[in-house]
C-alpha cells in the first residue's frame, strides 16, 4: 500500500507538514512518495511533467498539499491540479483515497477554501475523500490550533511548524494510510 | 451492510431521487433505510427526534439529501444536520461512508453549494466522502444533465425526475453501497 | 439610510456581535433595525412571519448573522433565508448592500462556510456584498483573532465576546453603513 | 469611470465573454481595459509583471475571469491572483467594486467554485462584490443557461459562446459599470 504526498512549498513550512504526514503514513507500515512541485516543472503557467501522474497511477491514495495564497491554493500547485485533467477523461483515479493539507499565515486566512478546492478536485476524479477525525483533546489549547476537519489546516506565521502541528499532521497521514490499507487488502 | 438515506423533500422530486438511490443500494445486495425528515420533527426550528440518529448509528454509510433552497440546503434538512451534533462530541460516526444529493429548479441554482455543505458536514463527523464517478457517456446530451461529481445534482423544473436522473442517482447509490460493502467486509 | 441586522442567536454571543455591529452602524449616523429570529417564528421548519421581509424592503442594506452549527448557518437562520425566496422572484432586493457575521466555538469550525453561504444568498438576490477590510494592526495578536475578510467571524468558546471582537464587529457595521450611505445619497 | 477586465483565456471562449462584458461596460459610457493574462507573464509558476496591477490601481472596478479547470480557476489566472498579494498588505484596493465570470465545458463543471474563489479574492482585498441580477425571463429556455447569480457562468462545449451568453455577459458588465459609476460620482 503506497500513498503519494504531492505538494508545493515555497518557504518550507508546507514541506514540513508534508514530512510529518509522511511519517504518519510510515507509522502504519505503508510506503509513501514525497512529490514536490517545483517552479521548473511549470512552463508558461502549465505543469509540463508526466512523472508525478505516473507515480500516482500506481498509488492507492494521494494527499494534496500547498500553502493558501490569496484565499485559495497556490497557483504553482493549481498548475499541477490542472495537469491531472489527463486522468479525468477516463476517470482512471476513481476509487483512490484522497486527502489534503494547507498552511496559512493567519487563522482566518481562508484555509478552508483551499481544502474545499482539494475536495472538489477529488470529486472530479471520483475519489474517496478522507476527512480528519477531531483530536480527542478538543477542549484544550483552543487558541493554538484551527481544528479544521476537512483536512489539515495549519497557521504558521513563522518559519517552523509547531510540535502540535507535527502530531496532528502525522495523525492525518496515518488515518489516510489506515483506510487505504484496509480497503486495498480486499481489492 | 446497511445504508441510511436521510433526506427532506417538499414537492416529492427529492423523494424520487432518494428512492432511485435506494434502488441502486439494493442492486448491490445491501439494505437501506429511507429516513424522511418531516415538519413535525422540527419544533421551534430544531429537530427534536433521536430516532434517525439511532438508525444511522447502526449503518455503515449515510447519504444526505434535500432540495437546494436559496443557494443552500433546505432549512428543514439543516435542522436535522444540526441535530447530528449529538454525535460530533465523541466522533462516533467517524469512519462511516457518506455521500449527498440535491435537486434544484435551475441548472445554475447553486446545487454545488448544497453538496459542498454535505461534504463539510461529513468532515465534521470524520466520515469518508464518496464522490460520483463521471457517467461514461459524458459527451452526450450535455444540455440535459449537470454532470456534477461531488454528488448527485439534479435539475427538476417540473414534478417528476427524468429517466436519466433515475439512472444516474441509482448509480450513485450503488457506488456508495459498493465501497461500504467492500470496506465493512474487513472490519 | 437604514441597515437591517437580521440574525439568530441561541446562547447570546451572536446577539452581542449583532449589537456591536449596530453600534458601528449608528456611529456613521445611520439607523438600524435589530431583527432577531426566534423559534416561535418557525413552524414545521419554515419561517412563517412576513414582518422582517417588510422591514428589509425599506432598508438600504442588510447584515445577516448566526452561529455556525455543524459547518454551516444555524437551521433557524436558514429558515429565514429560505423565506426570503418571496423576494427572489421579482429580484426586489437587487442592488441593496449586504454583509454577514458568524460565531463559532472553534477557530477552524468552518465559519468561512457560513460567510460563503451568506455571500451566495446575497448573490441570489443580486445584492452588493460588502467585505471586511483587514484591521490595520494585522501583525499583532495573531492568535487571538481569525482575521476573516468575507465578513465578521468570531471564536467564542465562552459566554461573552471579547473587547477586540466588539471593536472589529463595530468596524464592519460602520463599513456597511458608510458604503450604503454614500451610495444611497445618489439614488 | 474605468473598469479593468482581467482574465485568462486559452481557447478563446473566455476571451469572447471578456469582450461581451466590456461592451456592456462601454454601453454605460464607461471606459474599460482588457487585460489578458498570457503564459509569458508566468515564470516558474509565478506571475511576474507589475503592469496590470498598476492599471487596476487606477480603475474603479475590476472584473476577474478565467475558464474553470478541474473544478477551480485556471492556474494561469490563479498566478495573477497570487500576484495581487502585493496590494493586500496595505489594502489599497479596498472599496473598489469587483465581479467575476467563468466558462466550463459542462453545466455541472463546478463553475460556482470558480466564482466563489473570485468572491474570496475580492474579500481578501476588502472590495465590494457585484452579483448578477437574474435575467427577467428566467422561466424560459431553462436548458440553455445556468442562471448563476454570483457572476457570469457559461457552458461552452464548442468554440463560440452563444448569442444568449453574449447578452447575459454584457448585462453583467453594464451592471458593474453602473454601480461603480454611481458610486464614484460621490468620491
């Protein structure tokens, strides 16, 4: 069972979340591929490489991630999303598990809108969207976390994600891996 | 394996979709419960009955449905959604499969917004959202259907849903049943 | 120039925001109507009174507000929204200014989704949506506020809204009043 | 009074809508700037030119437009949107009027999601969002149009937008011009 974590990160904080999620995947004894979108893969605003699509073709689940820029997914990652239209025509990703994560510099910086977009992207592909289970200690430390449930949504005003965010992100990765694993055992 | 179809229907068209979806569930040799929200269950704007929650507790999947009124879910159904907060605290519906359907009288009547709300509701419960696979004949009859993929979205200006809508809705029901079935075989 | 503040509040925190917004309206030398949705106005899940619609008919702007329940507007308030379909057919509210506010008990409790719904409701009526200008001190106290811009979004785990929330909400009310006032001077 | 129509168009259908909207602006005796985003302005996935921002600085209103790709705004246009963060810090576009349009090849191709994104972008800038008034003949030809109200949403399976779409798009342009004009007369 293999999970692709495909993401764009400019300042590195989203990359840190991607790594935490991957650790969560690994904890469930699953493999992962960290697929980082880079500027060189984008020519004239279009994502031009086929490599990541081929990797995801062979994965059971895919986790989308990028920072929230101006109330939505970073354009660099959207370029990758648009590229996945190559897999839309024959719905070849249908039935895979999908999930998402994002990071913003403001608690109300519209991170939900980015997660909603990822959920729509998954819908276009006929995927199964894995939501986040609420951390059981939801009454505590209310100021330090967003508690979004459509995916992982972080607030990172600085350069490093918090220990708490590492834990919550890893839990989300484990969750995706867990469902994909149980399900793929049957198919 | 049992699927709950919980819905509100005023004019009966949404009820027809609910029935078509249930037939799709049955076609996969799964059981279903048709749970129709009625005005009497709502007192002072709040849904007061516990019965449907108890039924859903015992189901593997739940499909939410209602007409789109003024760009969102009908208030009567939203009253039921708010009632499900009784299952939010302990996240006891976490891991169940969920899906949605809606009907509007206009092709651009914001049906997507209702499906997006259902997806958020599923997120709050930590459920797995089942998206719709694109009908394979997606090039044909483009004027007669919406082809939404986050769930079933119908356009019913009149009193009866079209034959095509019955087929597409049934396919969505079958799809939810199929995933729930494969998955529940393991747990 | 008159602004209607129509809202539902269960625990009273949303009511406190409504009052703060109204004070902001008054500060711009404008009048306001505080229209609180109550359970008695809702029979069998439908909002039955015409009074608020008549009041809004005579206002230049309307500000919608309610708590976020299960990731969307409280059903009680949605019942009022559905009732406004009486003004949709002839688009008689077209051109009025509109804005929104919501309160949740969690920073990532999907408050944005409620504001998005209010924006769609305004769209259905052909209204002009007034967004929130970012507080100028946006670098400070980042943990204590959401900084949403589609409207006022508060986090109120307890019984009373913070002093900061009172200030930000009042600013939103003043902003709506300001635009309505300038505009209505011409028509 | 000047309106900027900033958009991306690949196949030319979105360009046709942009032109129709501009004609609507002109009909109200207002000026317009057609600002078309091109691939060369995007380097490594980022929009690098400042020219359009400077033009919009001097406009009273801005209308955003692009095709809907994979359930959201085309990445090329999102690159421009991200670039506007240069005007977010000091909220210098606050109070301008804004509106949006999109085109998809499917009636249920999630065009609403693109319009919702544009509305969020406008929110981040503290702009006033101009919604679409429902065409008065809303009962007719229901199969041929979407009747979205958050902006103009077209369905163009082929190469040319319909005569009806030209009319509806022009009406939206006129509407934005009309509000901006009345308002700017005062400031």
